[in-house]
């Protein structure tokens, strides 16, 4: 199933953010937050020092949302949207055609991330595509896998975990 650009972008950025809490923590400075902001092309004012801790604080919420069942994700999504008093609107900016924002660019970054993620999760829940989220196949990793591939074959949360698994498989073959 193909997802709208804003759905895919919101999910990719939120999974990246949730996984940034894994060891080693990759969101420890304003520079890290600025890089995240730029990489995922967020709109609005660039992050300031006061955005760092609130953004770090939502990582557990995002993680819990992605590992929830379909029915379990619904109240979480509804709570995020109600707390932010989200009002969906069609917007167009930059090179991106019409899409939905449910909060304004002047709201705190952490709130915008949560609301955009909740809006994307609505698409996932309605399409019964929660199977697209999984935990990393590496036993020692608690990372979230977002698999938007056609054949749903992604197993690992990152290139690092993919490489560790490949190296372990290689060593096992050599040991035989």
C-alpha cells in the first residue's frame, strides 16, 4: 500500500526520533535536534535550546505508540490530538503539494511532532497496517522497525543492526 507523502515523512521522522533514545543516545544536543529538524524538513522556527528536553521526553510516547496493537494505539492517538487541540487543515509549502497539518508552525516542536505522528497513525490504523511496525530482529535491540516496503521484509531498525546480523551470520557460517 502506498501512503501519502506526509504520512510517510511523519512516520519515518517519529520512528527515527523514538530510536534515537537507544544506546548510544543520538539526541543529546541542540545541534542533534537541528540536524533532525533539517533532515526531516520540519516547517516553522528552527529549534532552540528549550525544545531539546521536551523533544527528548516524547521519545517513549512515540515508542509505546509504535509497539501498540491497533486497538491500543487508538486511545493514544486520540489523547495526543485532544491534548494539542488539533484542528486538521490542508496546507501547501515549499515543494510539497497539499497535505494535512493539524497544528500550526508556531506550536512547540515536540507538540508538532506528536500531532503529525498521530495524524499519520490515523492512516495506519484505518488501513489496518499496524503490521508495518515491529521490533528490531536483533535480540539485544529494542529499536522500532517501520517497514514501508512492498513485500514487508524489513527486519532491522538501522543499518548498524543489519550489519551486526550479517556479520554474526557470516561468523556462524565460518564456524561450521
